[in-house]
């Protein structure tokens, strides 16, 4: 897919595109992430760009978008106050705000992550019934957040994503939290690309 093809298909009203980074960004790639965020914001009019506000890495994509129009940047966080210092988004939605309106699909899909499978329901139960103090289940918040970023929630406070743009660890692809997000994209037929595609967009 070329940049022109992407813009033609996905720059439509209510379109949401994920900008996601896995782990540490290679030093030589850092400027490319910011350049892509800026390029996409300049070439499109309608797309809302969605991030998970990961420490340092997602910031690079977000910085590029914010340089053009921060009102088109949305962040979904695992809890209220998550990394506020590096959050450049105009709109931030915390999982704390929507945990009571998660639908069974979100729970089911989140449980597919084996590392946090047994934490999902205890986390939700604690949040709903007694405020969910941070404990061992807080890891579940990150995975649920990653699921919600793709498929949204039943009350539509978070709408589903239409496309995913990822910077992956090509030596260990589709692993960790970002890997979970990519697998959810696959399970819900949300098209996605990684840097092997979008690096070329910077040259178009």
C-alpha cells in the first residue's frame, strides 16, 4: 500500500488510525516516527490518530501529529494520570472512565494474552466494586487498554479503529503488549502495516 492509496481509502470522516510503537526505537529511526506523524497529519483532513501513550516511543509519533494539529490526536490510557508529562493529545480517555462499559468481547479478546489471562476479571471486579487499588492486576489494564484501542467499547466512548500503523521489533515481531494489539487487529480484520511499508511513505 502506498501513502496515496492509504489517504484515499482511510481519510474519511470518523476514521481512526492507530499509531503504535513496540519497545525501544532504534536511534536511527527516531526522526522517522516523528516525520511520519507530521506527514500523515499534513496529508489528511479527517483521520483521528490514536495512541496508547507508551513511554518515550509513542511520544515520537504523537509529536509529529501534534506539530500539525493536536486536536486530531487521541490517547487511551490504562489509568487516570498515566504519563501526563509526555501526553500531547487533545483528548485522553482513561480505562478508569470506561471500565464499567466494557463489553464481553473486550474481556474475551483480552484474555487471549496468556500472561495476563487470569488477571482480567479480577481487575475489572476490583474497579467496579471497590475502586481497584493498584495491585498485581494492574498489568491487566494495559492489555485491556490495548484491546479497546482496536475494537472500542459497547457505549462507543471509544470507537473502533479502521487501520493500524506500527513500529514493531522486527527481530521479535508481534510480541508483548503491542503484539497483542496487532493480533487483535488481525482477529477483527483491521488492516495494519509496520515500518517495512511506511518507511517507504517518507520517500514518496
